């Protein structure tokens, strides 16, 4: 009987290896972000990385524009190129805590400001950079420059794709990502609404992530900010959190608290291509 059980277990293990199934622990770092407070936001990022590493995370996903705030026009003066000062500091933190880091930040190139996201390896190497293409230009003056193209990169965990917030609204983006066969997609969000619209507005975020996971056919990690917009036509609106991890079948694997900082650990099963 024991020999038969051992054979069955060996077979199941072999099937998993052949099919490329693997599990990765992802930390959803739903942090508070104060517009323009680079040093304070860096401290909050490092604290989150330390906590995630202690809990065994392999990948840590942060929100959109985590260093300076989303629709903050001061980012035109405060942002750096990538690679540059901010991304170098983030790379050092990834190396120090030995985790992969996905994070949204501003990128200055000549006179252009991009709403960017980078994926950094546990050795501190920038593996991928994505520039948001659906920029909602009416919300900041002068607006971000839109990016173009879709970002999917090979990693030791499988193929990882990057989008940023409103990029996930566009069917063409989702189709383009799916064609590159990602095993996991990481999406930093800056999901905001009037205070009175929370917590219900979180349902729209989850609906958006669920649709993206279905259309791309892989798990999605969507990480939102906590805080308040301080510039532009949405001044006073609230980033309500409720970050979520949803798989390709629409199953909610985990979600964060409403309007509160939260570090969520999720073990995600990947079917590697």
C-alpha cells in the first residue's frame, strides 16, 4: 500500500513539473502615499519590503506613482530618468531584501514625464519598464506623455507582464498582453473616488481586475494606494485601497482592507507557458 502511495505521489509531482506548474508568494503592498513626500514614501516602501521579506515573499507589488503621487504636477520637476536616482535606490532595496519589486514611479526623459512601472529582480537589476498609455490627460496639467507598447518579460518565476491602472480599461491592451502569454500580470493602481463612494467603489476595482484576468487568461495582482489626491480636478478624492489578487477563473485569491494600509500575502499557482 505504501509503495503504491509513493508511486502516486511521484506521478503527481512529475505531472506538475512537466506542465510547468509552480507557486510564488506575492506581497500586495497597499501603502499610504503622501503627494510629493519622496523621503517619507521611500521609508514606507522600505518598511513594506522588510515586512514582506520576513513573511517569505518572492515578489512585492506596489501601487502607481508610489514616490510622488499620481496626478501631482510637481512630478515634472521632481522625477528622474530610469535608470536614475529613484530607480537606483529601489534596486538597492530589492537587492538588500532579496525580493522582486514591481512599483510605479515617475520617469523624466528630456521634457517628457511618463507614468512608469518597473520590475526589479532580487539582484537589483531592472528587468522591465512599462510606460502607461491610457493616461487620462484631463486630470493633470501638463499631462503625462503616453507610452506605447506592452511589456512582458521572462523571469525565473515565469513570464510576467506589466500594466498600469487605466491601461487595464482598454480591450486592445488586454489582448496585446494575452498574445505574449504571461504567467502573471502585475498592475499598480491609483484607484480613487469621492470619500462617500467608498467602500462600494472597491467593487469596480475588483470588476476591472477580474475582467483583465479573464481576458489575459492569467492571475492578476492589482495594488492600489491609500491616501488623498492633492492636485487637479480630483483634489480631495480618496485612494481607497481594496487591492486584490484574482485568478484567470475569476476567483478572488485575496483582497486588502478598505482605506487602510495593508500587507497581503498570496501564494499564486502559476501554469507556466
